[in-house]
C-alpha cells in the first residue's frame, strides 16, 4: 500500500486512520520508516533554517554524522529487525483472547500496549549495560535537533527482543504490533528539537520536546529520566519523570563524550568497554553484573550505580568540533548522498538482489560512512582509504556495469576518477617528507 503525502506527515504525529493502518497480514504493513525519510530530510533542513534565524548554532559535522548513523541503521534494518519480533507468531498460537485484526478495540489496545512495552524497552536500554552498548549511539550527539532522531544504532532493534512478544499471548496480531511499533518510533522524531517550547496541558499526558530534552541531558538531574515515547504517563506512574528546569541549560551527549565523528567506531566501542569491565572483575558474579547491571555500576555499588559518584556536568561544556575545509565538506556531502541513493536501491530491491550484490552494497555504504568519519576527525589515513575506495569502484565498474544505464555508468566512473585523482594529489602533499636544510 502506498501512502499519501498527508499520511506520511500524519504518521509522524500518530495522526492516522485506524482503517488505513489495520492489516490482516504482517507482509502487508508498509515500510513507514522508509516512506518517511524524505519528510525527515525536509524537517531537518527546515529546523536548521529556523535555528539560523533564531541565532542558534548549526554544526554540519554533527548533523551529517547523525544522518550517516541513520543510513547504517536503515541499511541493516532488515537483518536486525528479525530479532525484534522473533517467535511472535509461535507464541500467538497460545493467545488468551481472540482479537480481530480489523477491530477498533484491537487497534487502540495495540496503540496503548505497544507504547507501554516501549517504555520498558527504553528503560532497559538505560539500565542494562549490554543494551546500553547499542542505545548509547542515540545519545552521542552533542547538539539536540531533528537529526538526533536519525542517530539510531544498527544493533538497536536487536535490543528489543523479548519485549513485544508478550503481546502475542494477549492476542494482538503480529500485523497490529508491527504497525504500532513503526508509528511509535516515528512519533519520537518530532520531540528531538529545541525550537518547540512547553506545550501546556499536553505535557501532563504526552511525551513532548521539553520532556525529551531532559532525557537526552547529561546533567545529573537528567540522567535516566523520561523514557516514554507517546505517553509520559508511564514515567509519572513508575517514578522516572523529571520536568525541564527553566533557567538551567541542558548539556547533551554522553557523560564521557567520545571525541570522534567516526560512525563505525561509535557503533562498537562500548562493547569493548563492557568486555574490559567483564575481564577485570574479581568474580563471576561481578563479571555478569558488568554485562547486565547498569552502565554506572561498579563493585560494591547498587544495581544502577551510586549517583553520588556520577559526574556533575553543567553547561557550558566544550563540544568536539574539528573543522574541515569547505571543499572537503562539499565532497563529504556529495559522497554521503551517493551512499544514501545506494541505500534506497538496496531497500527497494533487496529481495531481487543476490546475496553477493547485497554484500557489495553494504561494503560500499559502510566504507563510505567510515571514511567520512575519518575525514571529519582529520585522520591522515582517511585520504588513503578514500583513494583506494574510489579506485576499487572504478575497477569494478570497468568489469561490471554499475547500473542498467550506460550514460549513468559513464558519469559515475568519470566522477570517481576525478575523486581518486583529488585524493592521490592530496595524499602526496600531506605525506610528502619535509625538506630541511642542515647547516654544518
């Protein structure tokens, strides 16, 4: 089913028709996330323009990095989403109630229960260290804007395993849960902004930008608060609610902020921290706690750590912000856009592509994203790997048509030839040994 423009925009605020979002079979559920990607882009750039008018900072390196994290997430979502609802249909055989897929009661019941489950997913992602390893990617942006919503780890959906499955025993069809899980995630996009202030009475019931700004803060009073997606009432009920404090600036990012824009490093580095914590433990009990207790836990502390030992971070905190030349920024934007186009082809034609072709697509996307991160960080190796990446694509294109259009193929090869030339010259300049005059 194709969505109208109004439905795409409405889905971001859960303003949808139950009749148009009820399906008998899970395979008929639209890819709501992929359908909304163009809307995301428009809103990101619109917000940047509004922030510019308001005199607020727009950091392209941080925003582009968030977009690249989203690109990696969506490029691997088919594989990671398998874990999200694995075993659901098997459990559904043992359902207590028979809930018709096209009933309004089923639709609204799934709406509430999926949101309730997401509260516990989100809370567990903050309170279980191995789940935090995936979720910390979303919190790693030091700016707070619509691009933050795109910053989702490729491992994130795997961290949902086991949370939605109990709904099968109640009797909610898989298609109903699939629809609401997607709409629930889409609703979270619009709350990632600083340009929307307090929304009055809505703040008592719904999650809003004000509430979610607190969730993303690393100020001590912000930590582990406001997990709700659509409804904030779960936080009020279970004691995790914290209102935004007027006059106290929120610092965004992680308490121990990584000093890099390398997306691939962001995806995996925290697993290494857990491994070191596991290996250094004095007992098997502590080793397991290093995995399943909170990120702030240490031996002798409560399950979630001792709040008195947490850093008391306050604004202003310097942001990681290395600068790149304008030509390099333009290059990054163009090649990042090419990777996004390839992602679109991958998603729309996934089941028509061979496994080898899918692997090539993913290799191209991952290498592009990783090298762009190195460019933002000013790493000298980035230029070498970029020249190699471009040369390999040229070689592959000489042996195998890149697309079904000869003219497009020619343009792509020409562009990558120019690109490899740029980087060969750049690398020769960067790595040329300096000449020194040595006087006797």
